[in-house]
């Protein structure tokens, strides 16, 4: 339990460290909002209304804010990755590359002191040029040269038995604070070795966050050549195929099940324990069981998505049936409708809005579940693509995959909403 | 009629209610809340089976809902997933009437209720008053012998309500249907009842029956003219104070 408390404290500290950044971002958002209002654009038709704050029902998202927020994401991304898409003055300062030098004073075991110079060649990431030639010099502490990549640090051991006293004239102690140089910093490790850290700048390394154009280029490349023995379209269609198949099977079983539960007390009593128990089980928790039962092929994934959508659709259909107004049923019967006609013309159409709501939720859950299932085990699919890429530290592929997964999920929801508007136009307007 | 609520005990909703409707009659039922008027209508419609007694139509016992007893509900009983025309054509379609016949019937009935040309509209595009006109047309399309109305104008605003009262009278006179109407508005009960049944609560029973001339006077004439008659005002005050007394009694007997 103490480990848990320690973790919690660590998370809290981490969050505190992020706080200034979040604050700066929110301040920027608020300032831009004030600016927009000062320009007289924020009011529009509502300008005649005197009560504006508190009328939360009338709040509509500002299109300008939406556009700016997306632009801001890309701007921040481009700026902190040194993207070529933004002018150089917008790019965050880059890490130092080139040659730096510092002198240090060391005391030898015999008590004599001497000064040595270290030449540091800071190479761009990924390059490894030879160390520059340096004459050792005449003193007991020889001059030296080292090569280091930007964003990394390098250890420079002093001569055997020597004790470093000062760097560039400033006293240093093992484990003490570093000495700042124009191009980086030098400190002493606890064991007395010089540690040289060139200035890392403000940009992210591509391995953490590649610039937008790298992700776009990778998208083009993967779209053209495929990734891991399958084309991009194939990866995505596999995921979509699994979702659609699993969802349709779930709806095919779940909707009649929900109808039965909604129409008969016996069926409701019989299936309620199962449905109410299975509903809160996250589909992701079923992945291990499904792998044990059905392996990692298509069958397992379709079963998983079937189970993910089944309960949602059953509950939606049940709610849709239960929500029918008795007066509608009475009206149908007194117009001469039979039981079957009441079911066909009243109960079923009345349940459609709820079923569509359920279908939207189920599609969202299925899409999330399929990606997670592919992360665990798959040879094709959007989730598999980003998992494989992460193992090879291909961050650009990971980002590209996440963007595509998000876009497809969004597209699915847009389609569902369009279908809803076309098929149940009376929803929420009765 | 005895109700046995799940909590135990029994509520006597109706006791010894006897009502005889002649063909072409116009009967309104009025009473304070809880007097069992809706229960009575539900029994006549066949939605409820009485614990004692019987309902019969033309000598045949009523065992359940049927198209010979059409019903107009207070509100929200239209099918939103159908157009206005499909709502009106619902009854004929259920009994398998041919399409051409249905279309002609819908056109005629929409014209009767003053909604000519509204057939293709969606239900949610209509106002509350228009929706009740559709409900009336839908009920008439089933060609019932008896039209049962459960506070059909209860949710409408005063002006729309008055127009609809005229419509109900006109339809009654033109079609010759037997109409049984439940209302909590005294004025409406006076106007839309050749016979007015005042019910009393706990147990629900017939308190008094009036024979009234207003429905015959108002059919085809100005409603407000009728409402201005001295006899109308006199009856209104009489019945109002009667119901008022009953409500007072209920409140006095109410246990918190």
C-alpha cells in the first residue's frame, strides 16, 4: 500500500509540474476570446439580449474558436518539433549542435594542479562523426575531445586519481549543481566524473514527437507501399469489417432479445440477471477469455465485438419498447389492430429512436474495443499497425494510426447521426 | 369496479354506474378528479374489464377494444412515425381496405376537420390543436358506432379549445355518431352534452344527470351566443358549486 501512496504522490507532483503549461494555454485561450469579443464578432444575433451569462441552454460553440483551437494544436505541434511548415521565427529554439569547449582545473594525487581543455563536438541526432583531433598538451591533465549527439549527455573521466576542482573558473563538487556554459552545462557526477550536457533546446526529439510533415510523409508512404505485409486500406478495412460484423450480429441478437424483455415479464425476469451482470463488464476485460476460447483470428474479434454490442442493443431495445405510451397502444387496438399489427406498427417504430441511440453508443464502444483487441493480438488492423510501430519506435506511424483511428471513429458517428436523422426524424420532437 | 393496488387493500373506483346511450346521443361526463370518469371510459372502450357488471353495445357484450368504439385521447396518442394521412388511414389499413378507398377517405376526413392538404405533413410539424383534429379524423376513419373522448381538448389553449368544441359539435351533427365525452371543464360539459352526467368520488358514482338544450342550440350556431344564455350561466354556477363542494369534501377527508 505504501507503494500506492508513493505512486499517487508522484502523479500529483507530475501534475503540478504540468500546471504552469496548462495555465499558460488557458490564459491564451481566454485572451483570444476577449480579443474576438473586442472585435465585435462574438455577439452576433444575440446582441440585443441583455442576459447572456447563465443562459446555458442557448450556448452554441463558436465556430471561430473551433477553427482557432485546431490551428493552435497544429501550430504548437509544428513549433515544438521545428517543423518546416512554420516560419523559422515560430519554431522553438533548437538543440545546440557544433563544437563547444570548456576548461577544468584538477588536482592530481601528488598535490599538483593543472588545467585541461575538453572539446565537445555536438552532432545532430543520428549522426556519429569522428572525434576531432586534439593535441594532448604538455601538462599533467591532457586536453581531450569527445563527440555527443544533441539531446544526449556524455561522461568525460579526468586522469586517473585526479580530482576536479573547478570548471571554467567556477568551483564544482561531486553531485553538486552544474556549471552553465553558453552551449550547455557541465556537472560532476557523485563519483567525480565530468558530465557534459549540451543545450537541449525547446524542441521535441522526433522519436517523441515527429513534426507534422513527417507524419504526413509517412502517411503517403504507408498508403503507397503498405505496412507490414498489408496495404493501409487493408489494415483499416479489416478493423472496420470486424466492427461492422460484430455490431450487426450483436444487433441481430440483441434487438429481439430486448423486445422479448420489453414485452414479456417472464423473459425480462429470465434475462435481466444476465444482461445486468454483463453490461458493466468492460469488453476489454473479455479479451483474454475470448483469446483462450477462439484464438486470435477473426472469429475471436467478431465474438468480442458481438459481446460488446449485444448488451447495449438489448438494453436499448428494451428501453424503446418500455417507453411506448399506453394511449398509442390503446389507440391502435381501438382502431381494430391485431396484436401482431400493434407490434409491427406501434411497438417497433416507437422503439426506433432508442435503438438508434443504442446503436450509436454500441458503434463507439465497438470501435474502441476492436482497436484495443488488435493491440493485443492481430496480424492486420489499425490497432496492430500502431502497436507494431511502437515496438520499432516509429512514432510517426503511431501518430498517423491514431489520427486515422480518430477520423474513422468520428466518421462512424457522423454516419450514424445522418442515418438517425433520415430514419427517425421524429426523434425528440414528439 | 375494484382496483387492488400492489400495496394491498382495495380502491373502489366505481359503484353502481348505469348509463344507457341511445344511438346518435351526445353525453358528457363531468366530475372532480378521482371520481372514476377515466376508469368508466376505459371500461366502455374495453381497455379494462369491470369486476362487476357489464358493458354491451347493440346487445352484444363488450369484451375488449374494438373498432366499433373509436377513441380520441387527450394527447400524444398519434403515431409520430407516420404522416398525417397515414395516421388517419390507420384503421382502414388495419382491416385491409384497398389503397384507393383509403386515400379518398383520408381526403374527405381531413377536409371535415379543416386540415385539407395537410396529409403529407409529419405529426410533429403540427400544433396541439391540429394534432387533435388529426386524432378526431383518425377515430372517424375507423367508422365507429360510438366515439369515446377522453378529455380531448384538455391540453389546448382557450381559443383553440373553443374552435375545437365547435368542430366536435359539427362532426356529431353531420355524422350522427354516438359520442361519450369526458371532461373536467364545466363549460365544455354543458356545451358538448345533450345529457350531462355529474359524477361523485369515493366510490365513483353517478351523482346527477342533466338533460340540456345547449348542444342542439349550438350546433351550427355561434358558441359564444349559447354561452351567454342565462340558463347556461345558471347551470354552470350550479354544477361548479356542486363540484366545488365535492372537492372540499375530498380535501377534508384527505389524510397526509
